[in-house]
C-alpha cells in the first residue's frame, strides 16, 4: 500500500499600492516669539498620492497644532527661544511618510532677560540711559554685507507698516562726526543711536574681513563710538567659510568679540550665516558645510552666553521654502553679500519674508529683537523715546 501525501501550498500575493504618499512642501524654519496678531507661525503641509490622509505629530513643541488638512499653526512664547524639533507623520492606511525639521524661535528667554538686564543696568550707571548719544548701536562685521544700508534699512523697516512696533527713531550716520556732539544732538531724536557704514579698523566694518579681524579691532571700535555702545550687531562668516577657517577657530574669534562687548556692558546681537549659491569660493561645498556648522555653533554660543541671536539662515531658507523667492540668488547682488533694495513692500506684505532680499529679513528680525528687549524689561527705553514709541509688543 502506497501512502500518498499531498501538500497544498497557498500562495498569497501582496499587491503593493500603486502610489506612495509624499510630502511635497518644505517647512517654515523660523518663528517670532509672542507675535500672534501679525506674525503667527504657519506651515501648510502639501502631499501627493494620499487618499484620506491623517496628519499627526511624532514630535512638536508645546502649543503647536496641525489640522485635518495639514495646516500647522503656532504662537511660540519667549521660553521657546532657540531650536524646536518638529516631526510630522502623514498616513492613509496603506502608506505613510514623515518629515522632520527644526524651527528656530527668535525671542528672549528668561536667562537672556536676566543677563541683558544686568548689562543694561550697568550701562545706564556708566552712561545714563537719559543720554541719547550714549544709546548707540554699532555694527561689527564685513562691510560688504550691510555697509551703511544696515542703518538705513533698519529705520525704514521699523517705520513701515504693517505692525512694526515699537517705532525705532534715529538716523544712520556715515561717520562719528557730530553724533557724539551734545550741542548738535541735544534733544534731537533724529540723530540718536545708530552709527553705521564707515569702513576701517576703528569701526570694525571692512570689506572681505573675517572674524579674526573683528576680534582684533572690536575694542578700538567700541572706544571710537562715543566711548561706548548700548548694542552691537555682530556678523561674520562668509569670508571665514571662503578661506576654510575651521569651526573651532571661527567660534573662538566670535566668542572673543562677544566677551569684549560683554565686559563693557554692551549687548551683542549675533546673526547666523545664510548659504550662498553654489559655485565659486564662497559657494564651494566646503564653504557651504562650514556655514551650516558656523550657524549651529553660533546658536550654541548665544545659549552659553545668554545673548540674543537672530537666525538669518533660517529666515532666508524659509523665504525660499515658502516660495517668496525662487532661490538665494534673488536675495544677493554677488551671490555672497546680502542684498537690499528700497522698493516699497506690497500692501499687507509680511516683511519677514519680503521679496526685496535677505537684508530686509535681517532688519525685520532686528527690529523685533530690540522690541523684545524693551518689552520684556531687560532693556530700558530712554524717557525721551516714550512720546515716540507708542506701540508695544504684546
């Protein structure tokens, strides 16, 4: 008798979906603290090949929401200053995809407030905040990046609607002549607190310079500005990247600038380094990699020193991601230095992402940063400003 064993094999064929869910949009990478009425953070997640998608966060900062249609909204507060991680997951039951990014919040957290308050208090003891000519801002950096346009655009940006509060008053001087003269400036608010634009070692504002040059000249520049400055904006990096300066050296030089200002009770405001277009000395792969590392290290430095920092890098990239400009080249005159033109913004246009260029983004954020300092009480408004600054941050 023969035993016959018959095996039945069931073949299960799994047919893969004819599509794969894709996220086709790029995020907004920068937010302003406590600005619900004119600059709330928003990012619309756009997807392709998804049926009945479901959106959710794998990770998100407190207060951030995502709607059933993929619209992300957020009003960060000052405690969320610096980097915030976000991870989005989109699924439709058959497939899923994630997108992970970091949103930088421009703001003043409590540790920064406390530190800046101490600096400001001592500065006022040394100079008195009633002395307008001592309430100066100086710029320390590569002059081709901003030159005297730093001053011009600061004031045009701060006095342009919509909702740029508080108003900043003053006039950008091209030299130290008469800005330190009490007779000419007594009671004249149009010649108050910003000096920018002169090239030279005594002003720490020169073409093609690196952070090492700023380190060597910051003290003489500070002394040349009426014997002090309440604020100093600091921006180096493109020339360091061009010349392949390693991150440790670059940050050590920036830290030396910061320390020289802090010991003189001057508030440094740092700026991260945006990426240029590819190609050439400033656009090499090496330089681009360094810009990214410089920016991360600058943010870490600002956290260690409890000083303000404006993430210009994220602001520029957000303008590209959100389709405000096609590429970084639209923001630059020579593919390296930050462009500014004086075209008026469109009615209702959000100047954080103004098409006129990266410098407008820098100016816009700088105005908000100064406003944050006033509003949080870590920086004193001179009494003479009170009649002119009528709108406060909320």
